């Protein structure tokens, strides 16, 4: 494979990751507006929103170092689909659970994307990109682990609130 091919794969992956992180924001923002009865979830989502904004900046820096930019079309398209997914959960009686499951799946998608980008960075010798991509990967792994560690607790709290006749979904 030529250096040009590796670079092309890398730039495409970076643009996809940038759009993916914008999609993540479009999923989190509506959730942040609706979470009331799960303060630990709210706190973690707010922290991850800030991490995601920093991840976008890191990706833009790496793209800039390659004299490239993100894809506005991909950003808009994935942000739209993220917003639609988040809106779909608002109608569910178990919204907090659906959000938790979807967030866990999305975090693992992001983990796989960053592992792939790190592999391509290694193949192409893009050593300047390793630190920012590793930082993004670590934050996604931490968020996925947090959800994994708390899904039983969130489910129990949801069931308890529902059984008590309290607002259970968010």
C-alpha cells in the first residue's frame, strides 16, 4: 500500500471521527436537558460533554497538522442522526435505560474507531497523532467503563422509582 493510500485512509478516519464526536454531542445535549432524577448520570454526562468538545479540538489539530480540515457535510449528517436518536428515546417510558444502553454502545463504537485510527497512525508513521488519539481513546474507555459500572444501579433506581409511582424515566 502506498503512503498516499495510508494518508487517505487516515484523513478519512479523522474526518469520520470528527463527525462521530459531533454526533456524540448531539446525543448528549438533549439528554443533559432531561436528566433530573439521576444526578450521578448528569454529572458524568456533563463531564463527558466537555471531554468530547476537547476531543473535537484534538482531532481538528491533527487534521490541521496534515493540512486538512473536517468534513462539514459529515458533521451535519451525523449530528442530525444523533439528534433524531436522542429524540426517539424521549418518548420511551424507560428513557434513562435506553439512553444508558445506547450510550454504552456508542462509547464502544468510538473506542473501536480510535483503535483503528491509532493503527493507521502507526502504519503511516503519523507519530504526532498518537498522543491526542490515545487521549481520546482513554476518555471513551473511561466513559464506557463508567456506564458499565453503573448500569445495574441505574436500572435498580429506575425500577424503584417506577414501583413507587415516581417519575422514573429521567
